[in-house]
C-alpha cells in the first residue's frame, strides 16, 4: 500500500486480493478476533495467495489473538473506523513531478473512495486514477504546485484542503487539516462480521508496497 513503516509493535495485515479491492482496502482498520482475543490492525498490503476472507497478520498482531506456534487459526474479522487523533495526510509518491504526479492518502479514518486534485494549471477538479499499489495518479501531471486536494471516503463524506500540497519533494507528507468523522452505524462501510475465515502470521511485517 506504500505507507511508511509503523512503529513497533507492528499491528498490520495483508488481505486477500478479493478483499483488497484494487487497493481500496489500503489504510482501513480491522478488528480480528481469534482464540485468545482481539487485535486492531491496519491494512498495508495484499496477499495474492490468500483465499477470500483469509488474512496474513504481522507476528506482533497474531500473537495478540493466538499462540504463534499454531501458525494458522480460525478468526472472525470486521472493518471498523480507525481510531485516529490527527488529520488525514497526503504523501507525494516517489518520482512525482509536475509532468507526472501521484499521491497517497494516509491516516484516514475510513476507506478512501476517491481523490481529486486541482491546480492553477488544472483549475477544475481532476479525478485521480487509483493504482493497485494505492497511489492516485495523473499520468501527465498537475503542473506546478500548490495543489488543492478533495478526498471522499466510503461513507460519502468529503474533505477539501486548499493549497495542501506545497511542493513535489518525494515522500513529503502534507496535513490536510481535517479528519473524517467517526461513524458508529455506517453499514455502508462496515463489513458484516465474518466468521469461519483463517489467519496466518508472517515472520516479518507484510511488505509495504
């Protein structure tokens, strides 16, 4: 998903391609329940070899729900709002420039449905193309910054940040000045609680792509 590595303990998960949704699941949070309890994890990668509904947990996360010696256990999981205190951020992709521009969105409470940008060169909102690796791309660029950013989550809530992206420095993070509100009863984004699925653990954190 292209995110920066998280601090230890690393509670992240890779999910099956069918659940990954072409990167739509990136940055969402899951509560995974196993034999020993539950753990909150962030989706940071896809697991191409996993059947639908199966998870590949980091070892830190797996150890919260089962004995790591078991390696693979039945679990139930659900998508939940990420419990974030700060604002959503935009991150310049590696190689981004005014003639080829891609951006990542991180620290968002719910899944991202769309990302739009505009600039002096592109004065109307441009819908960025979602990529499998979780970047949102305009192949012929946005011209010189600054760029306004408009992001919409899967609940339909939209955040707008004017002049948010100030430069084209690779991996630069830009505070978008707001966060999506928590939603206690948003069935539109919360999966039904799934059971009978399986989780395994990786010896290291899932690769950040």
